[in-house]
C-alpha cells in the first residue's frame, strides 16, 4: 500500500476476495476522498481504523453481486455479450487507458 500511496492513492478499490484481513488493509491505499467498494462477503468483520477513514475523507461501501436472479438482468442489459480485453500492452501504446 505504501507504493500506491506514493502514487497518490487509488480513488476506488474494488474488493472482490472474501478475506476480511485483506479488505481491511486496503483502506491504507486509498487517496483522499477514495472509496473502498466491497462486493465480497467475508466471514469475519472488517478491522478498519476509523481515523483512517475520517482523516482521509475515505469511505467503505458495500454492493451486492452474484445474487440469485442477477444473471437475467445482465442478459437484459447485454452483459452476456461483453468480454474482457486482457491483452498486455506497453504503457506507451495504451492510448491513455491505464
């Protein structure tokens, strides 16, 4: 997280792994006004220092994902026709997509 802070921190971190220790540590990588978006449900409570949130004006938000019946909405919205573009591209050729 120190390296991320050297770059100014992240505006948004998407926590997808259901590991409360890993999710809790991510608040240190947020920029001022940054948001930690939690879409995974760990079995243990998060251990986050409130001062980290308050002094950095950071926030943690939960968002449901993978719920029963969610797939039909993805199909309706065309998500079933989307595919990730995960090719390795040199930074100079990214066209600003990084």
